[in-house]
C-alpha cells in the first residue's frame, strides 16, 4: 500500500471489541516501530511500558482520569492493551545544549514520531489505535513505579475496532492553502 | 512494502546530489502526509513553509547556523528543498487547558509526528531526507516573515542521495530490553 493511502485510511478508534487480547508477538512488532524511530541526536529519549495484564490495564484506566474526574477516553475499558510512552533524559550534542540550554529540546517531538510509527505498524497488523494525551502523572508514578521526572507523554490504546469502527467519519483537516506556503510565510 | 521494512530501510541522509530540483507535485505529496497527520484535539498546530527557490534556500542555510557559528548540517548547501515546520497556537479541549495550563502541551509531539510522516512519504517517492533540529529563530523570523511566537520546531531537508548514500551504515538503536518493559517500569 502506498504510504499516503495508509495516511488516508488510518483513523483514531474510539469503540473497541472488549475482552480481546493482542498476541505479545504483535505488540512487540508495534514496539519495534517505536524503537527504530529516528530522534534528535539519536538520543532515543524514551521507554515504552506495554500494559496488557488485566489488573495493570485497570490502573491505566484510572491514570487517564485526572484528579478532577475528567478524561478524554471514556471508552478506555474496552481496550486490549496500552503502551505508555515515557520521556527519559536525553543525551544531546553540545551544540544543542549550548543553543537551547535544554537537553529535552527534541524529546517531545521524538516521542510523537515514535507514537505515530507505532500507530502505522498497528494499522498494518489490523489493529486499531487511539492516542490518549491527558493523564495524571502522579497516578502513573504510583501505579507503575515510573521514576519522578520521567513524564508519561502519551498513552497509546490498541485493540480491535468494534462493528462500524471500520467506517469512521471523514478525516477533518485544515485545507492545504491554510497550512502550506512557498518560500515565505503567507 | 511492510511498514516495518520502511522503518528498517529509511535512513537520514547527509550527502546529496547538488543542483537537482524536486517537482512541486512531489513536494505537495510530502506536505499532504504532514497535513493528514493526527494531532492532539485535532488542533493541527502547524504551518509548513516549503523552500525551493535558490535564494530562499540560501536563507535557510544561513538560519540553520546559530549566532555562534555552529550547525548540525554542514551538508546543507546540497539540499534540493527544505520544509520549515512551524508551531502555531493550538486550540485544545478545556480539559487539556485545565489540567496542563498549556494550550501547546501536544504541539511539539504533533509536529514530530508530521515530520516523520513527511519522511515516510518522501522515502516512498525515492527522496532522501534529514531532519535538522537546531536553527536560529530570529533569523527565521527575519528571512521568512515568520510571526514572533511561532517557533520553527524542525527543518526537513529533502533531496537525492549522493552515490553511496543508498548504502548507509547500520541503524544504531538501544536494545529492546532497554527501551521496553511489561506492565511495570523495569
């Protein structure tokens, strides 16, 4: 399949078939797509925590609810597995530290790219995905032993799309003219 | 081609054939991969400035050198075209603003994902790419009229790999055991 076809067909999924499990072999293929992702200064400032144990999944479901009770993932209990994408301290070139005074300058972008690649590989395996952005860091640390200072940047939900999940609404994007210009800001 | 094969084969390229141009049609296919990228709250907090005019390219070559004369891209004058990935203010759900007090919480990750997708589409088109992380924002604003506050997060270099560029050294990545664990931080 052409890569743009993947881009056009893949959708975030918010309705999953409950009580299904994903073979570990497939989860590791998804992880491999993250592991191979390029990163600033090749720092690879990430750790991926795969969560597929039922009790541990319940803890993720708790941690993506904020302390005031809000969540962007009301469908979270249907998910087959989660991957926590955790940011780690990055070792970058002196040039970067000198210019930005920040070793983590590229880290968030790197994790975004890794997450995107995991979505593509999951799609290739017939799995549905959705990226959950909001989580309660203190719960993540308590539930999973994540070291203080290593922020959970993204949570990737994986599973099997429920009936109808295969024909989602059209992709809504800003038009080309609005997001692209040539040789000067316009 | 299987998606993991793309991940395994694609390399950052640091030696290009000079004086070659990329058809606008192909550049727009690369932009399309960026435009279709999913983003936090579907905010699409980006603008892509394609730079393929020779004079404007010289300005990019200047802007990826910092004020103290350093650059991570000594090969920049060989590049056929650049794409500046510029972060714009994001409109996110109330839940996100309340929890993180930051409309830009997801923006860097979103731009990282968009840049990754552009690399994949370029690869599909036979183009070589390298992401340049360091740039001098004040030069970008002066050279391209980029509004103050809209940060150039990444610069994507595109071109045709020079001889030997097709057989680059092996990919260096942290081993699986180091970047992945199951159900608890280890």
